[in-house]
C-alpha cells in the first residue's frame, strides 16, 4: 500500500464468483441480495418486470410516481444460490403483492421481500414487507415504511432497512398528512415479525446515510449525512468517529480497527484506508478498485458485511475483502 501523502495510489481487484443462473421460465433478474448463506434473487418474465417497475401520472402529462403494487398478478421466482451462482432452491410465487421489490433471506431460508414504496392512508399503511417460505406461502406481513433503499438480514434474523430521502422526510402520505416516516432516522432494525426494534432519533440531528450500511454479525457500521461521520452500532449503543475531507462515501468495510471507505468524494473506484484513533477515522492510505479485467470499478455495490463488500454487474457477482489490503 502506498500512502496517500506520497501522491500515488495502489490497485486492488474484485474477486469474480460467478453468474447467477436463471430459473426455468424466468429471464429477468428484478432484484438481488446477499443473505448469510449466499446470493438470493427475485426473477420474473419481462412483462412482469414492467408491472413491478410501473409508474403512473397524477394528471395527464404531469409528474409520474412509482406504483406501490402491481396492477395485475405478477408471477415471480425467489432463488437462492451457492457461491458460484448455481441454483440451490427455487420458490414459485404466483402473485407477488408488492412492487419495486427488495429481497433478502433469513438464516433458515425463508425469504424476505419488501416493496420499496409504501403508501399511508387514514385506513392504515400498506403492508409492504413479506416473509415467504420455500413453498411460496406468505407466512407474515408487516409494514417497514416508504423509501426503502437496501435491506439485509443479519445472522440472528434481524432485518436492517436503510432508506432514501423520501423515506426519511415523507412521501405517499407519510408526514403529509400522516405520521412521521418509519425511516425518519435513515436506518431501522426490524424483528423477523416486522416490529421496530431500534432506530436512531432524528431529533438528535444525525441522519444515517442509506447507501451502504455494513451489517456484520454483532455490529452495524454506517455513515451520517451530510457530515460523513462513521457510526458503529453495537447492542443498540453508538460510537461516533469524525472524518475529515471525505464527503459522501457509499460504503464502509471494517474488521473493527481498520476500515476502508468506498467511493469517498464521489469517486466510485476510490478506496480510503484508515484506523479509528481517539474518536476519529485517521486516513492511512488510498488505492483503486478494479474489475478482474483491469478496468476501474464499474459494478454496483450490493451489500457490505464486516470486511467484505459484494458487487454485481449484470448477472455476475463479485466481492472485495478488506483483508486483501494487508497482504498486498
């Protein structure tokens, strides 16, 4: 590793794992995630994908908005994979009742599917969170609010949901005229029954960055917005580390003492390595993240767990392990 104060950066490469195989009769990967057991995917046919990502106009030629539910039945397949992308299980769901779905899975293999958009009305909020067993039966429903950006399920079965701006400040009836958005703090821990377990208090002035929370076995790491402080959450207690000149990281990897910020300063391939010292993230070096073919990073971030980040490009999935920095 060449220190950033020398004006140069070293290079590191994603590890390629494989391409996710489509299940029979389904050809569009609508959503993908990383469970504690490996990748998971939600597949549909092309027509189904259009239904799941449809929009509507509030008036002819006016603004358009994403639907919260498909207008007609959409048949999907929920799939779990091994590390190489080979099919492990395929679950058929004839009628998925949520649009813009995000997918995860509990350690026992039960799938979690959440619609990213959720409307509040005086009759109550839509139930946009589903637990679906491997027979395709919806065994639990709940509401985790609007504006879902990412979801991950930890090894103890807790569901961590991060939110984008509309889920924080309000849309689709939340906050106007309904109650405060469920994601007002930017990050929420939900139980397997979709009951809120923990969330930061937005009145404290910290909005938790939604783009790349790191869900490890016994702790969660994220960054605040707009000041990009690093936050460690363990047993619902927070430790905050200040940063300097590192606005907008999209993800954070850590093994507890050492950390790497990904995409700091809006540069997708930039890795900023550092340590936590006296309440601060202290930078120790910089490097570049490359695709296996040598190009700078083009894959999109999928999830972070402890020292490992997972990425996807098309149907191919990759990883980057923080521990590789110390061996280079």
